[in-house]
C-alpha cells in the first residue's frame, strides 16, 4: 500500500510516520492510536463525501483539519485526533490515499507498541502464523472474504479462533486485515509483515524445510543471512513436505535453494549438457 504511493502522498506519509514515532516515544498508547486510526480509515472508506472534503486541494489545510476535529472530537484519543488532523492538513495525490495512509499508520502504531512491550518478535510470528492459517484453510479464507458477512461477524469469528493465542496487537491486526483497504486478507497480512520488518529495519526470510529446525539451527541460519545481507534477518519457517532434505530460503527476490531436489536437478542438467 505505502509502496504504491507517489509524490505528495509519499511525502505526507513519511512525515506522519515521524510524527507518530515521536508521539509513541513520548508515551502515547500505540495500541489505542492504532485502533483509532483503523476506525477513521474505515469511516473515510464508508463516507466518500467526507473523504473528498478532507482531501480537496482547493480547501485550506486548517479548514480540513478543523472539520476532522469537529467530527472526531471526543471519539478518539487526543494523540490520534492530532495525527488525523495533521494528515488532513497535508496534500494527497488521490482521495483514497489518505485512508490508505491512516491504515498504514495504524499498523506502525501497533508495531511501536509491541516494540515498547518487548513483543515485536512475537507480533511478527503471529502475523506469519495467521497468514499460513488463512492460506492453508480455504473454508476460513472464504469466510473472511465473504462480502455477505459483516465486519463485526468476521471479527467475532477471529476472536473465537485466536482468543488467548495471540497478543492484543496480533488480534487487532488480524481483525483489521478483514476490513481494510487491501483486496484480500492474505495481501493485507503480507503488507503488515513488511511494515513490521521495515519499522524494525530488518529483512524477512521465508525458509522452507522438510523437518522443523532446532533453535540452534535457526540461530545459525539467521546469523549467516544477517552477515550476507548486512542487516538483521527474521526467519519465517515453513515445514514443507515437498522439500527433500536441505533448505530453501527466499529473501525478497533472492532465492537460495540448498534442497536435495535442487541439487539433483542441477546434476541432471549437467549430465544432459
């Protein structure tokens, strides 16, 4: 979502991320701010008239900020209100970009709250695990994408499914993935994981193995990848029965295939050549 923004929208989002970071560092409740920003993003999505007014280029920034404050006063946290008002003051390349930006900022707020609580690693693992759960269960995926089901119904389904299994931030992002600006839950979760990694200034490696890695093996692999890419690397490990020994690692567009099947294919090609 944010990577698709250009020009004025990209500049505005970058500035707002910095404002949000300062607010959370100063003691703001990141979870509350995230929840508020998701609610405002939903409001703008459901009220196109309001969205057009607060992104109209011909209106002054102070006028748009004043309207936002009038609509939201007493309904969101004061930090959230100040952030949305600041967003209304800024320029956006398209009317929908403001709502997209608020959802992105909401994710950032949740990430920063997790970092303050020492739960950022857990949040990354929860998002990946939930994405795998959705990917591997067509019935669940269909239920979460069914337009006939209300957002409240989908969120209730997730509460029943994930209660006591994920952190507060993990639950909030899982629920947001069903009703945000993204096409599907899987696309939303993939974006959220990229936001987490970006905010933590590290890469994410998708690791496919035939059997679960021991903790020491995971650490050695993470250390090796960190040295190679000169940045911290977080591992998302998938046990894949199509992998015949060895390990396959994907970091962005890079693929490191050390599986037995890959080595056999290489041998066959050399013999054929």
